C-alpha cells in the first residue's frame, strides 16, 4: 500500500467532527512551495548586505509610512 492509499484509508476512519483539523493540515501540505521572483530575491539580498529598511512596527504604522512616502 502506498503512502497516499494509506493516508486515504486513515481519512476514512476519522469521524466527521474531527476532519476540520485534518483538512487545515492537508491544505497547507498541498500548497506548492513558491519560488521567489527576481524582485523578491533582490530585496532579500539587499537586506542581507545591510542595506534596505527593516520595519518592525505594526501593520497600521507600515501603511501610514507608505502613504506618507507615496510619490505624487
């Protein structure tokens, strides 16, 4: 029996009331790992080289900062 077949047989044994816990895990495992695009890789490299800006405040503060620096 393959791992896939074994997993399917186990799922059939899980009570409906507990399936929600398994579904969340399976959804996370089913999402393929995304490869960062060139812009993201450049930003990561910039931070690793000590350049760029690391923002540690709240999301609200981040968006306020972005709006203040928004080009006209």
